[in-house]
C-alpha cells in the first residue's frame, strides 16, 4: 500500500467521485517535484499514488483537478482545483488524506 492514500467523496451526490485527476508532489527548497499522478477509480480512490517505500519527512501537496469532474456532472465550477498541503513527519506511518467535495465547498482531514 502507498504510504499516502486518498479517497474523494462527492457529498452533494452521496457517492465516490470517480475520474478526478490527482498529482502528488513534494516540496524541495522552493520547488514542487511530482511523485505520482493518477485518476480516482469508481470508488473515488487512487491506489498506488506514491512510490513504494518510505517517504522522507517534509511538505507534500495533493492537487485535485476538480473542474472536469464538475463539468461532467453539469455543475458550475467554483473551485477548479483543490490543493491540499500537509506535512509528513514520520516515514513509518501511513497518511490518508480524504477529500469531501461539493460544487461550492470542500473539506479534508487526516484519516486512518
């Protein structure tokens, strides 16, 4: 299992959000370096987002490209993307970063 995982749920529909492109990046100095990319599956998950093995402590970003998803739903696009920036401080832990999404709002938290 990837050390960093995510799950995207569309709270306006009460369903997983399939088809959202996600990019995982690590901050090194002043620049972001891409570690992995992919698209959420029918369960709103993206297995294998990051490379296998422990990641170093540091600052990471998950970029969720939400505009295309909402356009397919026929919804207005208020948030064309969501960037979730978080700190990984223990290379031995699993980090789960879910995104709860609706056309006019979103929230996230550290899951288990």
